[in-house]
């Protein structure tokens, strides 16, 4: 039985979530404040945390920072639509994903499942990824599309690797820049825009109806291909 | 001008004649000799010099004549027998003139020092008042009066930017002969009195105007800084208000969508009591949203000035009871007690507005009162008014905050933004005021907050104004 910790100050929403998640055979543990949530996360075996960013008192971001001092448990933050900046801060502070309020429970469950699938992170990642006619050989750093080799620059390849090895996970601009360009970078999201566009072109993806790379405007990118891994 | 100069000359001459004449009379009566007479007459010259150099010189001349005529042999004539007496007379005249000049000069210096001090005091006083933030109009009037006084002006007008002050004969200020001194945004127009400004006076005037201009600049900078501070505070509280309103509107929506989407996708898998609980959530949260929307719309209507109460006789216990029934879902953990006299006369109020007032006050109390505590709604008659109190045993409200909680932007603690408090009380005050009443806040005996309002009793409200 998977245990899910809900840290949310609004009692009616907690009640609705308890019912909705409970009916899906998830065990629900509830906390109404950041402090209570931290205590429960430390005391219980918890597989996923749903964390409201707009908590009174100790806010969600502070709670997340404290939580990350002692736990790597996947965290999905619940945010309001006008808290774009908070979303990015939470993801950079170690949140795994976010859901915008008000949300459909199905959407929340999909995010919870995706997060659970990703963890625990396998020690050795896949050596090759196949999606339709696209084959990415991570070991030999080689990409084929419809049997033809795709020529990628070093930076493009590094960006693709980072995305592919974090399937489904939302990677923020800052994370990608530091990972691909180096620790001195972090605010140059225009670089990313250019390189993502080139990658999409070379891999035959379309920004309007993406099958490989999904843009989360103002936040980051996600590798969404439903691929085969080996 | 000539007339006045003539008048001062006449006064000088008169003083010199009187002093020397009186002295001579006394000396003659005392039968004084030449030496004593010369010394005493010198004293008369010194005294005359205190009046002015001219007066001193006249006294010296008259003193010489008096010495010669009355005390130098042959007396009774202006003739002089001995050469030594001639020399003595000349020495007397020269000494008297020199002493007179020195004394007059000293006196002028003393007078100037006194004036400089007055000028300096005036400057310090006026500039300080400007810098302290007094109204430029007031300081301009004081400045005009002070300058008129200092320089014996006929009229004076002082402008600090748009502020303006007058002293003296205003009509003369349109004369083309007026003097204008302008530094920065300070302009002084003056019409001179009897005397022209000396070079020194002009320097003093310029320095005074320059000091005022500098002070006025500083005054304006401070006003601008204060305005900027106020604008920043207002925009910050507006932003806080907006974020509280959007948070409040979104919170019930999150529960509604979560409950509704669960019901839609899991209809078969849910136990009846779970379905019941989710449906309760839907209804409760929809009502919460409705109350919030009513408040937000109410506030915009109040702001637009579209509040027109239609007073009718309304029973307070009915209104309180209705509010308790509507908020029952929120009040599961509280005890609510109604303490309203059965024979309480009805109030003359708009019933719809009164419902909103009761709902907002009760929701506010439920929000702050700890679970399990008692909330009391009481009402009584005092004179022509009906007083209603909603008392809780929550944390209470500090004295200093008791007026501010009715301000639409104010939330007393960080938790308050969760249920729309801060908006609700602002609406209460607006609605109560529209119904010719008053809303306030006091301490509950034994601790906690009591929000109270009074509205006119029905029989009073329905009489025309002035009949009671």
C-alpha cells in the first residue's frame, strides 16, 4: 500500500483528497501545517508528498527546503495559477512536479503515478531509448532517425541526454542550464529556447503537438515520449 | 519723503535747543564759571549725539555759542577778550563734534547689531517652520509680515511655488515700482516704505530669500518622499488585498473540483457514505464560494456608490437565527448561543443588508474562535437604537487594531486571509453605516473579541427626520 502525505491547510480540500485518493487504494496521511508535515515525514514511511505552497505560517517553500535536509521523498507541490514564480522556486528547491489548483483528481493521480514510477532512481540508466523511428544510443552517444544517423552538436547531445534520462520529470531552466552549460549558468533561458528548437527540428518533433519534448512555459521542459528503454 | 525728512530735522533741532538751553539755564542759575560750564555743556552734546550725528552737531554749535555768550568775558556778547579764550572755544567746538560723532557711531553699531540679530532669528524661525512641514501658505504669510516689519515696508507678497502670503497694503503690490527678489521657486515682491533699502539691508534681504528658497526645496523633497512612501504602502496593501481575494476565491474551487472529479471518475467504486461526504463538500464549498462572491460584489457595489437601503421592520432574532442556520456546516465544532430578548423591538433596516452583516460577523467569529468554544449573539435596546453583539472567546483583538480591522485591506494576523476576513468586516461597516448605524469592536468579558453594531429601532427609523 502506497502512503501519501498531504500537507494542506484547507480542511475541505484535505477531506476531498482523502476520499479521492483513498478510493484508489492509496493510504493518506494528513497535515495542516508545514511543521506538522515535517514531523509526519520524519516519523512515517511516506512514498509521495503533496505539498501546498500557500501554507500559513511556515510556507510551502520553507517546508520543502527543510524536508530536503533529511529526505529524498518525491514531492508534488500544489500551487495557484498566479504563483508562477513560486512554482519555479519550488522545483529548484527540489520539488519533483507541480499541480495547479483547482485540479482534476485524475490529473493529480497521473502525476503521482509518474512520480512513483521514476523513483527509486535506477543506479544504471538505460543504455538505449527507442521511440517509433527514433533510436537514442546513450552508451555510444549516437542518434538514429528512420535508419539515418542524426548529427547533433556536443551541447545538443548533452541536453538530449539530460532530458531522456529524466523521463516525465519537469526540468527547470536553471537545472538544465547548470547541467548542460555548467554551474556558472542559470538565467540564460534564451540559450535553451534556441537549442530545444534545434533538437526538435533534428528529431522531427513539433512544438505545437509535441511527442518528445514538452515546453512548460516560463518553467522548463519535460521528456514525454512514451518510449521503450533497454 | 521730503516731509518726513523735514520732520526728523525739526525734532533733532528741537532736542538740541532744549537740551543746551536747559543746561545753560541751570549753569546760569548756579553761577558756574567757564570751565564748569564747558564740561557740563559737553555732556549735553553727548546726550544729543545719542539721538543722531546731526543732533549732536547742532548741540555742539549751540553749546559753543552758549559758552561764548554767557560764560566767556565779556559775557552777554559774542566777543572774546583773551586769545586763550578763543582757543579754548575752538577746542570746545572740535571736541564736542568729535565726541558727538563717536557716540553717534557707537549707537548706530549697537542698533545694527540688534537688527542683525532680529533678522537672523526671523530667518531661522521661517526656514525651520518650512522644513518641519508646515503649510507653505502659512509660512508665506508669516514671511511677508516679518519682512514688512524688518525693512519697514509698505507692502510685501511672498510666493513659495503656488503658496502665497501677503502683508501690508495689497493694492500697492501692483505698482511697477515694486522690487522683486526671486531665488528658485521663491519670489518676494515688496513696496518700500519711507526709506530706501541700504546696501546692507539689500544683502540681508537677499540672504533671507535664498535661505527660504533652500528651505522650500527641502520642504518639497520631503513632501515628495512622503507621497512616494504613501503610494508604495497603498499599492502594497492593494496587492495584498488582491492576492487575498484571489486566494479566497480559489480555495473553495480546489475542493469543489477535487470532489467533483472524484465523483465523476469513480462513481462505481465509492461507498455510499463516501459519496455522501463528497457531495457535502460540494455543497458546503459552493456556499462558501457564494458568500465570498457576494462580499466581493458587495464591495464593488459599495465602491460604486450603489447602496440604497430600503428600511423595513426587521426582527433581530430571525436574522441571527437565519445566519446560524446558513453557517451550520462551518460551525460543527462550535456552540452558538442566541441571547436576544423576545420583546426586543424590530430594527428599521434593509433586511438583505442586515443578513449580510450577520453572516459576515458570524463567519468572522467562527474563523477566529477555537473549536469547542462558545459564540454568543446578543441584542438589546439602548434608547432609540438596537445594539447587536457577536462575542467569541478567540485570541481577541489588541486595542490598537480595533479601528483598523474595519479597513478593507487589513488582516489582523497571517491566518486571516484564509476565510475572507478583512473583506467581511469592511463590508459590515459600510452596510451598517448605510443603515444609519455604527459598527465597532470591543473585548469580550473573560477574553476574546466582540464585534458590535447599532442600528435605529423601527419606529424611529420610519418617522421622518426631526420628528422624534
